[in-house]
C-alpha cells in the first residue's frame, strides 16, 4: 500500500482559506493523475477562534480501498510533509484538541519534510522546533505569515509557493502538470502557476539530525477520565491572587491553568514601562484578561495568557508605549515588568533588540495582524522584498 499524507498547520480562522486551498488543490491534482484522495480539517467550528492553531490534512492513495482504510483514522499519525504557514507555530502547536503543546514536527515522518513560511533562517527556526529522535528535512518558503483568511482571502500566492516547495520535497504527491492544471482550476491564473514552478525550482531543504533543536519538554497534562468527573455542572469560582505582593495590591486574574496561549499568538506586546501613565486602558480592553496589576500600578502582560490580538497596542494612548513584536524573536516568556523592575537599563536594551528584530511594520488595517498584507514576491522567492500591500494579481 502506498499512501501519501500531508498536513497544513495554520491559524484559525485567519488562515483557514489558505490551508484548505493548499490541501484541496493537491487532492485535485492527485485525482488528475488517476489517484484518489481526501482533504479534511481537524476543526471546523468554535475552536477556530482567532489565532488558535488548527490543522488541515490530506491523504492520497492508489485505490479507494486503501484510502478508506487510512481515512478511518481520526487524523494521520505520520505525514510525509508538514506545511506550517506561520513560523511562530514552530514553537509548538497548542489547541483545545491536543493536551498541551504539540511540537510542530510531531507527526512528520522520519525523513519527511517540514515546510515553513518564514523570513527566519533555518538555524534560527531550529532553535524553536522541538527535537525529534529521527531525522527530518526543513525547507523554508520565504515570506511573512500570510493571513489569507476566511472572510477576506488575500491572494498573495503563498498557497502556490507552498505547494511548489512541497512537491519538490515529496514528488509522489502529484505530477507538476497536474498541479499546474489544479492550480488553474482551483486557485487562479498563470501567475500562480509560475509561482508554484519557481518555488519548486528554488526549494532547498536542510537535514535536521536526531536530537537537534529545542530541548524543552513540551507542556502537557493528563485529561480527566470519565470516572474522575464530578456529577452535574460545576463551575469553579474565578478569582485572582497576589503575585507581586501579599498586602498592598498586585492582582492576577484567575485563568485556565491548562490552556496556555504560548503559541497561539503571532505577535506579543512589548511594554515600555518608563513611559506608561498607568491609565488602565490596556487592562480594561484586553479581551483575554492578560494584564497582571503590579503593586505600584503598572500592567504586566502575562505571556501564558496573551493571544496576540494587538488590542492593547491599539488602545494605549501613549505613543510607542506598547508595541506588537513578532513572536518568533522571543526565546522566553518572562514577566517584562519583573525584568524592567530588576534592571531598567538592561530591559531598555532588551526592548531595543526585540524591536529591531521583530517590530511588525506592515499590519492589516482592520485586524492589526502581522503579515496580512505580505505579498509573496513575484514567482516565488525571487523578490527579496516580501512585504507588499499588493496581491499577487496586482503585482
Ligand atoms: S495582545 Fe494585548 S490585548 Fe491582545 S491578548 Fe495580548 S495583552 Fe491582551
Ligand atoms: S494603556 Fe499604555 S499607558 Fe495606559 S496603562 Fe496600559 S501601557 Fe500604560
């Protein structure tokens, strides 16, 4: 039996159309080659909250019987190719369906390929990706995360470019001729076909050896078994506790201790406490009650709870006091307030470094998200300037 499988790891709900276009176009191409296939999503409703990681899968088989056998699984245990369309997810995939943090390469087969859309180098990305016991390949499709969303599909060619790179990594998916025909049918015109072709030609991958990468043990927890559940509906009271002091203020709101949003966000807020006026607006407006109140009245964004929506940056009345910065440039989740309080000069340098590396200039005017307008560059990676306010068609 020869089965080819792939997954696309994306952010619900902004990247849903992007992920489904890649998955369905590959299946269409395989069918044109005389194979059978199925494209399906891991989630399709409420868990696809803004920014929550989700997955789209595809199986390709020679016969219907083979396909039925593998499609009976809830989701593939191993895939030939993993396509990750937001490099911040290299830190791990956290969603309601997985019990903790799942490494981005968790189901990539030994010798399979992980494809990431990123402006980072392979070396930088590997620092975030959890190590595996088996080798795999890492291939980068140059560019920021493309927010080709559910409501507004940003036609910037990221889909075609990812498919070109995936086909190079796994030529068994389909023939190039069928991919081109499927792209014309399911996505767009000749510019997309050219983007896929050029990406195929340009695609390179690095072999990542066993044990290479992030040594951190991913956060995990045991789910309650049915025998452990309590009768009836029990809603525990939500309350806060003091983090910063016992008697004189400081407040941390009650939070879900299992659902930590470490990889839910593409960006995180960086706060310059030196110029904060303690106006409370960020604390009031944050939809995820992320801000811990410090005893001296500052507001510290807790990185276990932040989903990276950017509301705090938008509402802060002090220019440059809160800046959203690309999540991928951070290696830690420490309290910024504690860093600042301990050593203001050192924290100032930390802020300068993070802003220089990861300040996101090109943001969607409505969602505020990074990369919403990031163009692919004509014909896949030849254009070094990957930022563009234009779609692939306009380019
Ligand atoms: S980005 Fe700001 S407003 Fe949004 S969840 Fe994080 S702290 Fe709250
Ligand atoms: S909105 Fe800005 S100025 Fe106001 S408390 Fe928050 S960080 Fe400080």
